[in-house]
C-alpha cells in the first residue's frame, strides 16, 4: 500500500522532558489508523506533529514522499493536505453554512451553496445551514466541524477524541461519518480515542502509546486478540498499565 507518513526516530520534548518517542511508524493511504493509550502519553502530540503544527525535536517525518527534518519548513501546499478535527472544535459565531465555508474562504477558494449543502448532507445537518452555531448541541457542533474539514477534501483527516462526552446516538452518527469519509472519499484517517471499543469498531490498524513510547502497532484483529507486547495485552484487558 502507498505510504502517506513515514516516521523515523521521531521524538518530541518540552523543557527537556520526553513527551513522545516513535522509533518507526508508517501510516498508509486510505486506512483508518487508531491511536490508543492512557491520558498524557503523547497521543495528541503525535497528531500535532502529523499536522505540522509543530516540529519534532529529533527524527524525520516523511509525508507524501517528501522528507522533513526538525526545523525544516513544510510547504503550505502540503500542510493544507492535512486537516484536524479537535475534541472541542472552535466555531465562528456565525451560521452553520458560514462555518463550513470558512476553510475554503481562508484558502481563497470560492465556495458554492451546493458544495456547502453537500457537505452538510454528508453529516446529516442539511436542514441547519442557517442556524447560528451557538445554538447547536455538542454532537451537532462536532458534525459541523467534520463538514468544515470534509469540504476541503484533505488527503488526511486527523481526529482527536471525536466522540468524547457525546451520547450514544451522536457517537454512532460520527462513527458512520468517519467510515463514509474513509470508504467513499478515500481519505486517510488517524483517530485518537480513549475508547478501545471504538478503535476496534473503526480502525484497520491500531497503535498503542504508553509513557511516551509507541509500544505496538498491529492490524486491529491481531492488536485486540493476539497482542505481542504484554503491556498492550494488559491495556486491552482493561488493566492499569500506568
């Protein structure tokens, strides 16, 4: 399969403290890659590196065939091929439609009403385009954020706890949308989640982070049924490993 990201000897430190240590990691085109582990082990930090929001301390990140060392600028055209939906998305104090169009306008692209409506239909919000964002529920806010990302047609969509604190109905909706984005649009998804059941439902492969180290990466069936590392096995069983 085509490799979208290749990470080699990547670390991230803050004030001399190691936050993330990835010896090697490949993420493939059109897969859903799940990232699990306890809080504070570097999962969100890894997403920030993958979105080029900050550089690694050491190591090399190769993205779509181009290699970038620490401090080396990533061209804007490449960075725009990656989009993140955060756990608590920030929306403009405007209409739903204006929020979905925001990324297009920021990039100088002309948006069309049909384009916005299509994105809203994909997240099942086609009837709310004129609603003010401040009036939406938590699940609706998250789906607007997904529509805002989808309309940009990124190669990679990074999801940071996309269903945290949502009710089961909205969890199911967002998981369905994630599958659709992956299967119908061919988008590569990297999803951080505390919910190992969600990772099992959605991910093709899963990585386990513990104490800043990437302990294990395997296809989902093997990860959950036959993990190779005892720490992964303990985590999957719900035992405390930190």
